């Protein structure tokens, strides 16, 4: 059993080395190997669609939210939509 595992790992390492060698020679990697593109980010201020890696809006220049960023209410600690000015749960004003 140990010998079988050793052979499997050896095969995996050989495949990985071949991929690295091909990439180093300028060959294009298959689409499934390349890193996926970042999802688009929408501006809070104007609603414009921006590239996934953008930090500022291309239309209005406003700072874009980071992926996974969320705001929380200071009063009740619930998640608040990024555009909200007041908490939908408790009604307190959201700090900007």
C-alpha cells in the first residue's frame, strides 16, 4: 500500500514539473489551470460596473467596496447593506 501511494505521489510530482516546464517555455496553459478572473465590482455611489481588481470607480472615482466587505450596525450589530444610511432592523443611523 505504501508503495502504491509512493507511485501516485511520484506521478503527481512529475505532472506538476512538466506543467511548470511548459509554462516556463512560453507555452500557454489550459484555461482550467489559469487563475479565474475576479468578479466585477459595482460602485455604491453611481452603480457603475468596474473590473474585479479595481479599488476606485471608473465613472465617479468613489472608493469601491472590497470583496466580502460588509457594514454592521453599531446599535444592534446586524449586517447593513452598503448603501444604507439607517439600519433596517433597529433604525439607528449608520456611521459612514
